[in-house]
C-alpha cells in the first residue's frame, strides 16, 4: 500500500477519460482518418502501401478507446506486418501525424463535468483516472481542462508498469486499488464495455461497482447502473448504489 494514502471511508471513484469526461470520440476518429489518408499519399516513401485504402471514420469509431498505434492500426490495416522495419516506420509515422493533428484541435468536456467532479471531491471522494490514452496526451488535456488537481492517481495506457496491458485488462485498475486499504470501496465509471470488464476483473478485496455512460447505443454495457451523462453522478447516488449491492449480497 502507498503510505501516502490512508484508509478511505468514502468510495474511491475511478473514471475513464475519453467519451466519459472528455468529448473526444468524433475528434479522435477524424484526426486518425486524416493521418492515415495523408500518409497513404506517400507511395514513393512507402511503395508497399500503393494499393491500400483508408478506413472510414465509421470504421475507426468502432475501435474508439483502444490505443491507436498498438491496437487500432493493426486491426483496420490488416496488410500491416509489424515484423518488417518499413511497416514499423509506417505505423510510427501514422501515429505521429495523428498525434500532431489531434493536439492542434480544441478539447471540450461534456457539460456539467467540472461541477460534478468538484462536488464529489468536496464530499470527500478520492478521484482517479484509468485511461487507455497515452500519458502525455492525457496529462496535457487534464491541464487544458483545468482538472488535473482534482485527481489523486492517474493511470495511462502507455505506463511502463502495465507492460502493454491496457483495458480491458484490469492492470491499471489493480494498480490504483493497490494504493488503498483493503476495505476501501471502488466505483468505476466508463462508457465502453471494456471499462466495465476491467473493473469486474480487478483484484480488489471489495467488489468494484460500475457506472456505465451510454454515449453509444451500439454498446451493451451491463453496468450496475447506467446514465446518459457522467455529470449526473452524485455522492448520494454512489452511496445508494453501494447500499443496494451490499443488501443484495447479504
């Protein structure tokens, strides 16, 4: 246990970032498509891509939330052979182009998010983030949105301690939970099935409860409760959820 964190009576709330707090889904797919469309014009530099076609934004949105370089590109570009140096260079080039375009774009929280987080913090909850996004982009956005001081622990998809095991693997949830006393209760808030899966696969001594945010009607979340916006979350809701689950399990 991290000695800087004490036994915490209030439930610790772990948030996903993209499309849970930050309205990023459309922006991510747009800039990913822009990067791939642009790099596919480089047929002299990358002659092996001459017959490749760019994926649609709709295709990219199906993979939203996963890591672009490690997961999305291999899935949407099946011609990629990551064992070949030139293909590796193409992947890195595509990622850097995406990152450039994405960082230039304006970022916006969903309405009511800052107020919700501030009220939970004032009520005594410790707030954490578990996001598949790379740490540099995540921390940059937390600074831009002026939220970084609200979060006690932040885990990102490229943190070395995860060894590449981003969500749906439970590793980043486990890392957060290991910093607290074994009696601490946890609630995971996310908009994707893998957020819920990661939370339920975590190794906390107490059950990790889940709140699903329905940003995409195509996903079946099966969370303990589901909301249309994370801004609806209150400390009363958190305690009611825990009381309900405690009574159901007794």
